[in-house]
C-alpha cells in the first residue's frame, strides 16, 4: 500500500512538473545581426534592404512576405520552434509591447555589419551600435513593467543569437573594385580589424547582461548564387571570398575562446556556419537538394543577379534548393543549420552545442 501511494505522489509530481515546465522553460530570446536573422525591422525603415514583397514568405504560415529574407522561416524562427517559444517580434514592430516584450526582441536589420560603414548604400538600417542601444532601451522598458531585478533575471537567462560579418566583406570590402576599405587594409589586416571590432560588440553584450550567446561565423560567401553570377566562369566558388571566409571564421572562434576564458565562463558559443553550410553546398544531393548553385528565386546566371521580385524566376519546390534567393538559404537549409546549432559536434559548435548548454544549465538549477 505504502508503495502504491508513494508512486501516486511521484506520478502527481511529474504531472504538475509537466504543467509547470513549459512556463519554466520559456525564456526570452534576443536576436542581433543582418538579413540572415532580420524578421521585419527593415519594413519600418526607409531602406532598399527589404523583403516585404512576394514571393518572399511564400512558404511562411501566412504565405505572405514578413520582411524575412526567406521563403519561410529563418534561423531565429526555427530555434524558437525547437525551444517551444514564440519567435521574438521585430523590436520596431508597434505590437511589440506589454506582455509580448517579455518574449524578447529581434533587433536585426538587413544590410548591417560589424563596422558602421558597412551597408551605407542601403541608407537607413539599424547599425549594430544602434541595435545594442535598442537592447538597452528594451531593458529600461521592461524594468518599468516588471522591475529591475526581474528584468536582470530575464536578460541573464535569455538566449541570444548574433550573426554579423558577411556584409563586411560582400557589401563593404568587395562591394566595388578598389573600395575604400580594400585600399586601407590588405585582406588579412581587414580580418584582424573586424575581429577586434567584433570582440568589442560581444563584450558589450556581456556588459548588458547576456550570458548565453550563439555567435555565428560567415557562410561560404564565395559560393552563394550572387557571387557565382558575378565572379564565376563555370560555377566554381569565388576564390577571393572563400579566402576571406577561411581567414575570418577560425579567428572568430579563437577570439570567442579568448573572451570566454577572460570572463571565466562559456558565455559565447561559436557556431561554425561555414562548415554547416559547406556540407550541403558541396554535396547538395545528400541533403535532398537538386542544386546549391542556382537560387530558387532570381534572374540571370544561377538566378543570382539582382533581387528576388514578383517578376523573378521562381522554383515550384523550395525544398529542392539550398538557396532561396541570390544570398540567403532556403528554409530547409536553415533547418539543417539549426539542427547543427542544437546538436552539432565540436567541429560545428564550440565549446558546446545549444542542447549541451541547456542541459548544463538545468543540471545547475
């Protein structure tokens, strides 16, 4: 008898735990960076860097453009889905107030880079320094709502994703031949400069209370359809842009190691998006893609010229394409990347993947 009542109590406790845990698990999520993670901030700005017209969003639940540079969900959406939380709203969205704010916010803006002069041609975009100012403003707004202590806890426990770097090459150093930055720096020096500036950004995030931050490197920049259309004769990746990615990504991982050891805690996780993307770029068939060279939406060689617009060529099945438009992965490719963020080996995620980081955290509480 004793036995069955104690097992009943255990069952009851488990039932209660299952009711409580989704709430206990729900955490705020903050997103910083460029068009790979922007989910609509640029819709509220006077800028040419927008994804607010069809066929963007064709596979989104609403089948309408949202400002995401994707046929459907982007990386933050898929991470949110995996965590069972609502995808954070764009910070500039008027409905991002009250209770919604407690889910976090997406500060990302298409076109930005590590450097404030990156993406100048897009006019109004939210430079990373401004994104961090908004993060501070967000914290003030939330502490007016739930108090300073609760806000600090919300921020400390939140997950952060930051994606920067690609535009510093594509829309700055290599934007035009003999660009200002390429005249000022040789490529190795430019990479070192970017890394030292990125370090300041990460330390600023830490100062603002972030304690679990995924930092992505650049993808295989020389292999995106836009670069193939511009620089390739027979579909080979651009050697120069691949060299840039090859210099930048290892130094980023090294810098993150250094920052973690300085802080004395594994706050920053380096996501090797280069390796993650290379898997399906170099062997698309293994992942069920028919091509990783031709964009689903675009025009010209490899559908890599100009933007994706209602007049562009559009593939009927987006899941067969690694690239949705000349620069951005399809939702299916984003899912492959997120899978590695959650459970990738040290080759992909260092010092640990997101699942390990979350497990470690729950073992401490």
